[in-house]
C-alpha cells in the first residue's frame, strides 16, 4: 500500500530528518468499492378534491465505506508506568508513532418514515407536502471519523478506542443526520374572472404565486 510519513517539527535545514518516532499514513491493500442496499414501500389513498395521501418507509444499508483507523497505540502495562512520558515505550512498535490506515471498514444505516400529500391542479391550486422522520447512523464513515468514535471535536476526528484497533460495533449519529424534515411546495394562479377592464385584465390576469418552504432539524454537534 501507499505510505506517507509525517515529520513533526522538521528541521528547516534538513526537513526530512526525523527527530524521533514518526506517524505513518497508509492505504490498506484491501480497499474495496463501497456498495449500498436501498429499499422502500408505501401506501397511497385518493381523497376528495384531487388530494392523494401517502405513507411509507424508506431505508438503506451501505457497506465498506472509507474509514480512518489508528494502530500502534500505547497499551496499558503492568511493568511500565502508564504516563505520557512512556507512551512510546508502550507501543507495539516503539520505532513508530501512530500508524493511520485508510480502510474500507465503515458502515452506514438509514431508516425513515415518510408522510405526504399531493393535490392535483384544480381551481388554480396545486401543492405537495412531505414530512420525514428518520435517522442516519454510521461507524465514523465520513473518512475523518467525525461521527462515532471521536475523542476530539469533529474538525479533528480521532477514534476513541484506546485498547482496540476496530470500532465497527460502535455506532453514532452521522454528522449530516437531520431527524425531521418538512417541505411544502405550492402554486396558485390568481383569479382574474372578475376583472372587466381590458387593460387591467391584460396587466393582472394569469398571475401565479408559487414557492417552496422547507423546515428541518439541525445536525448533531459537540459541546466541549
């Protein structure tokens, strides 16, 4: 796999000379394409006034998304004092610092209830209303681990599991999770049948008011 070495506080004269154990960034040789399963079902009922009501479920499961795993962490020891000064001594490979590997090891899950109503055009009015209540969760699969498994703010994103190399069973809200979303789009043609003046009818007939309004929950954030 591809490896990149990070040199902390490099010497300006000889920047490639490392002053101690350095972190290693690498791509896993086992990277594979991600894939997703998507499914949905729904019920519809036609109501008076050209209105159709809808209720349904939609979901997806996505596998093998990119994730950043950290290896070579310092381990607890019964013979070496567990302090910040002994971190390097307690690593499995004391000649290196963190080994950060990009892997195809993350999964994502989405499930939602979707309700809606549509009105066919009649008397100049048509609209569509949609409400969704769902949840996006994952195992830190936005590449920098900014969902689950973070010990630092989302801008940094570092897995918290200090004594294990994988956190595949640790799930959390995705950063883009918006549990509730409401949207209405509409169009209404203003009536002009009561205008008798030819000039006024030309100016004010066939005017249409339309728009879309969307309200949704905010995304998760960390308090530190």
